[in-house]
């Protein structure tokens, strides 16, 4: 459900993101326990996230947005820097690939991209050109608009 991040370069981002989540929670008058219940997450995850000790995966972000009553795009735009939106988007690509039971190699073949490119995208290390987005949509058999609409979906 979550991944622990030990990369020191991500520490400032995790701290910023955690503080933003805490501010959103407090603005709604929620305790950590109440947010955990609303998100159907364990309390320890909320604590670790707010304190910057973990980096949530896409499904956790969706639950968090549902619990806070906000869209994925609002969370991404308000809490993530420009470069970090690539990571957020990469999580969504991975989620779409997993839903279709495709391996990284399968998606790479379908998109006419290298395995390394797919891995870079899914890990948020690159921002994608429109042509790459188009190839991913063809490979995932989804309309381009779904990639952007995906940020608005909540569980």
C-alpha cells in the first residue's frame, strides 16, 4: 500500500507533502484518527505521511484525496513541485498498466518505447512529451483524456 523512500533527495518533498496534507486535514477540523478512518488507512500511515517518513503509492493517494474531499489534481498542483508532478503521473501510468495486467516489457512493446523509458516514466524521473503520452495511451488502449481524468478519480 505504500513504499518507504530512503532517498535523501526526496526528503524535502516528503516533508513538504506531509505538511500540506496535515494543513488540509487541520483545515477540515479532522484529527489524524478521523482522517485515517475516512481514508480507510491505518493511523500509522497518516502519521508517517504527515511527518515525511513515507512516500505513498497511487492507491493511497486516491484514498487520501477521498478522505480529504479533494481531487487528485488539486493535491498534485498544490503540494507537488513541477518536477514532482512527473512522479505523480508515473504512479498513475503504473496503476493503469497493473490494471491491465501488463508487464513493463509488454507495455514497452505495445508503445514502441524501451523498457528503460517505461521505468523512467513510472518512477517519475522524466516529464513526457505529447508524442510519448500518445504512445502510452495507444499501448494502454485508453483515450488521452483518461490520463488526465485519472487524476480526478477517487475510490
